[in-house]
């Protein structure tokens, strides 16, 4: 199917009008109509109902939205990835959640560059749901996740058993800062600490919350390896007798994309995890 047909369909659905879609795509309304007719013929389905108000999706049109978006996204990903840079014969595409980008994904990419000199390396940071979709679609080789989904075709491997511990700034222990690590953490946190279930200050990104604590004070739950350096330096301290929460890290990859190269890449990651390193989330090594 011509990818422009899918793009045209998406634009009409977004604008709600053939005329508006034609203006946005810089083509004539006649061209838009012809594309829709072509698409409907290929799918053997009526996709739009036209009236004076514009164009409304039929039930089949609504069902086709997800497929159209996937077609366009896959094609755009192929355009980004191809052709490979000159001198490189293969591509390794790995990803991770934002909170795992530094230092774990960063260190992994460094090892991949050392051991796969003939491979182009692409590292991608995204939300867990986006990474899982790319794995399922075959656009991503492997990803680091806190909350994987056990979908058919995905291999989920526990990589590291991390803990979330309650720490506070030594000089300014208030206010309590809630960090939304995951839906599972939220349930366990609110059950164990109901007094903090409705915190007035919250973040959905751990590194940002940690930077806030270091600059303004407060207390909150953070990954033990990340705050270890700050505990040793006396900038933060653990809150005695506070409950701890498990927050494991998983390596996920698509079984159908498994290969000797991918297994070697995974082994490099396992070795990286086994080493004692500074996990404090500092981008500048001089800080």
C-alpha cells in the first residue's frame, strides 16, 4: 500500500475534513478524494461519511486508525535507520526508560561501541509503553525497563534487583516529595505510607526529583544505587525504619530478533551491571 494513502487518511481523521486535509498536505481536494477511494478499494471498506460539516469516520475507519499510524511510524523509522552509515554493515538499536538512561544505558552503549566496531549503534529513550511497542514491531533489538509486559514473542529477563529507599536532605528534611516510580509502587507506597498518599509536591521523573532535593531539600524515595554517593558524602541521609520497596530492572528483547550479536550485547550489559560503579545521576563527571 502507498504510504501516502495512510498519511492522507490520518490527516483527514485529524482535521475532520477533506478540504482541510488537502490544505495541510498541499494537494488538491480531487487528489485527496482519489486517495481515499483508492484506500477504500484496497481495504474493501468505507472509511468516511462525508456531509456539509466535513468527514466523519465510519466504524471501519475508526478501526483502521491504529493500523494507519503504525504503518506511517514504521515507514518513518525505516527512513531514519536507512541507509546505514558508510562503513557499517549492521545496526544495533537499544533503548531504555528515562530513569535508566544514566548511567546504565550510557555505559551499555559505550561497551557496544567497543565490541561492535562494524555496527551502527542507535540508543533511544522513551516511555515503557513506547519501547514495548517498538520491541513488538521489531524496530528495537532490546530495552531496559522497570515495568515490562509479558507479551507473546518478548523475552523478559530480570537484570538487577534495585531498591527504593527513603532519604532526606540533612539540613532541610522537609517537605516530603512523592516520586511516581510506577503504578505498582504507587499502590504499595500509599498502603504503607497513607500519610504521604496526597503529597503536595510530586515528580514523575526520579532524576529531576533528586536534583530538587539536592538544591532545595526535602525527602523522598530514590533508587539505592543512585543516592549512594550522596549518602557517603553526607548530603543525604537515610530515614531510619522507613519501609523499602523493590524496584527491579529488566532486560527485554524480541525473540524473533535474537542472534549471536544480540546475545553478546546482552552479556556485555550483564557484565556492566555486575561491576560496582557510581550510579549517581550526574552528567558532568567533574561535579
